C-alpha cells in the first residue's frame, strides 16, 4: 500500500459523508447526494492554482503554502515524497464545493472518487520528480525547475488518460462531474505548471522527457526503436526497487 492509499483512507475516516440508505422491498434506494454547500467553508479553489515548484533540496513541514499538496526532496540517499494531508483535504473539499455550484448531484461515492483522483494525481506528480532526479544522477543532466514542473503535470495527464474508462475510479464517476473536476485540476496558471499543454501529446511528452533526462540520449539510441522517455517514466519509479521514501506531512 502506498502513502496515497493510506492518505485517502485517513481523510475519508475523518469526513462525514452521507451514506446510501438501504431500500425496502417496495421502494428504490435513496441517492447518497451530498447536501448543498457541505464544504462551503473550504478555501476558494483559486488558492490552489497558485502553485510553486515542489521539487528541491528541502521542504518544511507543514508546507509554507496551502497550494503545496506534495513535494519531492532530492536524493541525499534516499529521495523523499511527501503528501500534505491538511492541504490535500482542503483542496478536495474546495474542489467539491466548486463542482457542486455547476453540478448539484454529487454523490458521496463520487466525492470519494474525486479524492482518489486528486491524491493519486499528486502522488504521480511527485513520482515523476523522482524519475527526473534519478536520471540526473545517472546521466548527469541539469535541473530546470519550471520545465520539470510542466513535464510533471503532463505526466499527470498521461496517467489520467490511462485511467479514463472502464472500471477505474474515474470511469465510474459521473461524466459531468468528471469533466468539471479534470478541467479545474488541469487549469494550471502558475509559471512552469501552465506550460504542461505543450507536452499533452504522448509522443511529444516522451521525446521531451528523453531530451530533459538524458540530453545526449538521442545520439546513443539513434537508429533504434528504443524510446528513452517512455522507458524512464514506465520503469524507473519501481516500487520493488526504489531509492525514495514516502511520508504523510501535516
């Protein structure tokens, strides 16, 4: 179990959401709709658009800004991924409150799925920073803070695309709510982050990752079908052979 799974369980355990009422034999079950404004006291969602770079040498706990949902601390053996519970919970409630104004039929189950999406998206973002850090130490590349944030958000997008349909948590979410949530999460406006759209295409993304993590890789693998960018994002963040630690921050 990752810290993402643990954090989701912790937040849900401390949040009272309506539960689906069992139906009698002659009536349909009631929907577990969230009461209007259940999270009305949450921060405005624009607070969470003011993101700052979250990959570096050191980060305080608690985070300095409510917009910092997770961080990756560069390796001094090992690297450290931190997810900040208070900020993530605040962002989730703000996102639900924002979505309810446009779609008032948010159920408890869908609210839980939104939390899944948010936490796992942040977690994937930080894992991508680990991939970049690992490659810098392996291949000797340079750290470009803002460019890396754009690629990290683009990686979130690639991860989300792989979980859009079927029996995934996102596939089971009401489509109207899903569109609202994804639009808000990827409406990035901070420097670096907002450039992720330049790498939304998977092929362009993989090429950009390869150029960033191993600038001379194009010469090394010229004439082959090996895709360094795809290999890096699919295999370096290996839970069975990792050089990072994980923790939940306050």
